[in-house]
C-alpha cells in the first residue's frame, strides 16, 4: 500500500527547543522543493493505493535517496547517520524518537521501481523548475563520459577462474538442498586457482617464451572450464527434473546456475578466439560475470586508455542544470545522440535553444542539419580534420569562439557528477542498474542547483 507522507508526529517534536529544529539552509531549500506532490506520481504504479503492507512514506524515501547520493553514503551508513541526526531526521520527515528505515527496504524499493521511475522523477523536477521560471535553455552544451562498472580489470584467466569458482559454489548449494540426485561434480577450483597462480609467475619474466606459456595455461583453464560447465549442466537438468515444484529460493539458485554457465561459456569462446590470435569484438566481449552489459570503452584518456562500463551523455545549460542525460552500453557514436537529446529538452521545457555546442566528436554535417531542423540558430561544433575556407570563417566568428570556450565547462560539470554524485562508478550491475544509479545522481545534482536558484 502506498504511503506518500508521514502523518505520525510524536510528542518529542513539541518538546524540542527551536534551536534543535533548525536545518542547514541548503537542506531547507531542497526540502521546500520536494514538498511538491508531483514527485509521488511516478511511484503510484508500483503500490496499491489501498491493499497490502504500507510502504515507507515516499517523501521520506526521496529525501533519504537525496542524502545518499549527495553525500556518497552507503545504505547502512545513510540509515545510521540519519538515525543519529535530529536535523536529518526532520529533513527526512521521520518522527523524532524513531529510527530510519532498514537499509534493505531502501534497496528493495530502488530495485523495484527501476530506471524509468527515476527518469520520470527527473522530468517532474525539470517541469517544476520550468514553472518556477529558473530554467534557461538559450545555450546548451553536451559531452560524453565513461561510467565505470563495478568490476575489476578483466583477464581471460581471471574470469575463467572466477567462473569455475562461482559454478562450483552454486552446484554445492543445489546438492546441499538434495535435488541434484547422485550427479557427479568434481571440484576443479583448486586446479583453476593453481593455473591462475602459474600465469602470474610466468608474467613476471616478460619475454616471448613466457607469453607462449601463458597462452598455453590459459587454454588449459578454458578446457577445465568446459568440463565444469558440462558437469554443471547435468546437475542443472537433474535438479530441474527432481524438483518439479521447487521453492522460491531453489528456483533462484537454479536460475543463477544457468546464467553462470551461459556467462562462462561466453568467456570460454572469447578466450579461444584470443588464443588463436583473433581479438574478440569489443561490442560483444564479456568483461564480468555479474555485469553482462559492461563493455570495454576506449575514450582517448592517457591515464586510462581503456575503461570498462557504459557511455553516458550529459546536456546542461549555463546554470549547470542537467536538462538531459542518457546511459548506453558500449561505445555508440556521439554525433547521432545530440539531436535527440536537444529534441527531448525542447519537449520538456517548451523552449527552443538559441545555441548548442559540443566537442569534435559530434562534428558532422548531419548534426548541423538535424539541429537546424529543430530551430537552433547557432551550432558551435568543430569539424574533424581539415575544413574548407567557408567553414573556417564560420568557426572563427566571435559567437562561435565564445560558445566553444564555454563548452569546455562541460568537463567540469561531468567532473562534479563523478566526484559528488556517483557517476565515477556505478554500484548497480547491468545497463538498467547503471541507468538507475546515474539517474539518482542527476536527481540529487539538479535538486541542489534548482533549490539554489529558487531560494
């Protein structure tokens, strides 16, 4: 059952002195902004209005999630800090004398509502800012960045070893449940770890002979993983046959085992390709067991030439409000993403920007054509390579140069999102998880910006 507000004040509220009821000015402004009941609408589809166990108040949930992403807190730390702070309890609309909700409650709600609800919250926030007349869309700038997945640097041997270990653990749990019959399954984890250790010792020599030996050991690990997968498939078939109506926990274990087998088989296939001298395609390469959507991304950084995760695009205005964002798997081209982003902003705000700028990655004639069709007057996007004299003259005008200089500030906007709002690394797995994580980061960032403008 949906609860939108907390309607249970306690006696302690009246006994507190006025000094204890004072909240920091920035929280007061955000609190006033979140009082708008339009923020409850995206949650109505997930809770029955009458029946079922009452949810925590949505106003409490929204304020807790703002604090989490604004101050980079984990769920457990967040709930502990809120429970120990009178000002944060009052900000979150939690009655004095009560504790914050359990961290698992916040996790479950966040997983349940998904990224679409976060997108709707951000849209409602922009709509509220437009009504308050604090959104300026005259100048817009866009840039892309890498949102790193929560994984370690992937290697074939490391992924194979982890895959063998994961399958072995899952099979052990299923056998303990007593539904796998007498299906044999050999524990190959020690052999896999020994092979990974041998690879580490060979790499220290850094010569061609060592590289050949590493490839040979990697091939042995791939063969070992194939054997483990075949045995695990037999266990899975027999477990499904014996457990005609398995309990929910067992069904989850069987689903996890099936997913792990598929992931390891994919890693085996790409390992075989690499051993044969063929580089696996980055768009389909598996780099994690638990995050199947993460991909290798090359963005030209000298410090980190290759990162693993997702590509995000951010479009903001002169006040720093992020008016549009999107997270995509892999490394899609920049140019086709700009016009749709500007079109979404026009739809959300009802205003057509006077000027749009972006870096050279967007520098194509089609970009200018699409933006002009939307009604944009000035498009300051430098072209790649050598340009014609006419284009050079256009790129050296005062307005064009001023916009290009202003565009460099998008790097600072992205740095702020990464440093203060979680865009440096998504802690949720999968493309859906990355979109949810980054959406909350944008929500917290925009709340701070808009609250300052309306204060």
